[in-house]
C-alpha cells in the first residue's frame, strides 16, 4: 500500500504523539478499535462463512477467512460442520450465512437439477452456467473456481499400477474381472453417476465391488483385501497409502471444481470483500489440494494453520 505524505509540521506532531503514548517503536499503522488497522476498508462488521465437516472445505473456509481479515476491516466467523450442500444453500438464502464453500458439480446437478450430457463435460462451461443461474435464481455470486477438481476416482496401489502399466481407467479392462473394488456407501447407487453407469461407459465390471466406510476402504487396500478403490481425487490418504489415481479417460465424472459462493447483496454492500477474494480464482490445482488435505487428515494439523501457511507461501499474507 502506498504511504501518504504529510507536511513536515504535521509529521512532527504525529511522531511526538506516538512517543507520548509509547507507540512509536513498532512502526505499525494505527489500529482501530479491536486491534484492526484503521486504513483497511470495511465497517468492522462480522461476516459468516459456512462449510461442511471435512478437511478440504474447512481449509477453503479458512483461506477465505484469512484473506478477508488480512485485507479488510471485517471479522469472519467460520461456521463448520453444516450437514449438507442444501443446508448451506438454505442458510445463505435465509441470510444466516454470507458465504459458503461448494463445488460446481454439486450446484449444477443437485440444486440447479441440470442433466449431465457430453456438452457439459467442459468445466468452464459448467462454471459459467452455475454462475449465471445462481445469480439469477438466488442472488448468489459464484467466485472463479479455485482450480482443483474433487471427483470420484479409481485408484490402485502404486505397485499394481507399475506392474500392470495402469495409467488410465480403460487400462483396467483386461484385469478388472479378477480385481475387487472397494467404494464408499454412496457411489454404487448414485443416481446417474454410479457403478451401473460406470460399467456402461467403460465396458467392464470388477470381480466384486464392496461398499464400506472410507476408513475401512483404505485399510482394505493397504492390507491387500481389495485391489482398487473408488476414492475422492483430492483425499489426502491417497498420498499416505501410496495410491495412483487413474485418469478418467472417457470423461465419466462431471466437473466438481471447488468454489466459494456468496450473497450478492453482501458483496454489493461490501465491495472490499469481493476485492479481497480475487486471488481465489486458479489458486491451486488438484495435487496441491490433496497435499493440503493430507496435512489435516494424515498429519493432524489444524485447517486454519494449513490455510495460513499456504497463503504465506503464495505471498498472499
């Protein structure tokens, strides 16, 4: 930020005043009530951002919180563990939240009830549709996507990938009949995007597909009880369990890019918030998000610390 120039006499008065109050040593900008810098934009009001209860969205909520509090005079309350995407949406529409962490695919297929056809495989096209429709129907602004894509993904142990030369899902076709797949309890019967549709698109099925809790799924693949897993592409445990994500070469998954959404009336009232959040667009790729998730899920670090460390590394704090 460019420093203001003071006339010499006024500057002397300022210095003497600071000395008299014992504040000259720090060289920091004057602070407003509550310890917030007086030269930051915003009226000091508290904004609320919501997320569900898992590492990825909590990290993103903390990233938004840190950016807003660093660049504006607002405080941010991060409301965590909200049960579903619909709960987040309703809280925003009702005015209980100002912002929320979401995904393009969640809003596209769920809230906006758009059908997935080949034309909607393009992530930019899906984002634009979500942006336009959310603003028109609900008065909700969609920020540019973070850049990472969190979708269901088929993964195998690195040793298996190397032995069978597996790089993409189609490479499994000669081997799948002898392989057991572990999935979560949702994917196999997921409407329009489940195991049935997967078989139709890829033209093969596994010897068996066992639904189980995510924690059990990772233990099963580590112990060799199953040969492959249907995981989330950004799950940090993919790193700790040495799994290789196979490329979805036939485009089975719709784009599920991480996004921040916000009430547009709030952004119009506080344009400094929109300005503070400009860095979100393209902030990280899928590999980076996976590593950040691992710091929380595997290394047991706090999401707030992971978020601030990341922003400092990017030069944004």
